[in-house]
C-alpha cells in the first residue's frame, strides 16, 4: 500500500483540527499464533523435580495443577495472572504440604477458563 498520498486528520472536542500527509509506509508483520498448550513432560521418567512448560495465546488467569491416578489434587504448581507467551513452572516432587510423593503416575493439568491441557508424567525415586 502506498501511504505517500494518505492524509491523517485529527480533531479535538473543541475547535482544534490538524492535518498531516503520511509519507512513511509502515509494514505490519503478523504475530505468530501461539496456541494454548502444556508441553509434554521431559525427561520421562521424572526422578526428582521437573520443569513444566506451557504456552498461552492471551493474557489470562491460569492454574497448573498436579493430580494422582485417582484424580486427587496433589499440588497447585502455578496459578494466577500470566501474560501471553511461553511460561515455565517447576514441580519438586512434593505435595501441597511439602512432603515427597511416592513413585507413580501423575497428571499435570493446565486450565485457562474452560480450556484444559493435560500431560502424564511418571515419577521414579
């Protein structure tokens, strides 16, 4: 688009008015789309602690929680308002009280409103 002949007009609530000819073109590059996702847990099996990466397409309140195979909540790993983009949280292999959890299969679940993303992890001591 040639903006050399485009005119910008600005007016105030009162009697002021300004006109300017735009002589510079501005290129707008599309932002790469970020999809809501909790990345697969790596390495597997988890031995002590593990970093959990997730991606948000928009700023929002999120909850990253850990559940055992029976569906009981073990711990809230990360929660609160987060900006759009990539994030990382760390789980130290403990429950909400700080006690070490036994070896076994666990599920990390990321929630953003009604959206959910879940990844399985295997903890081995």
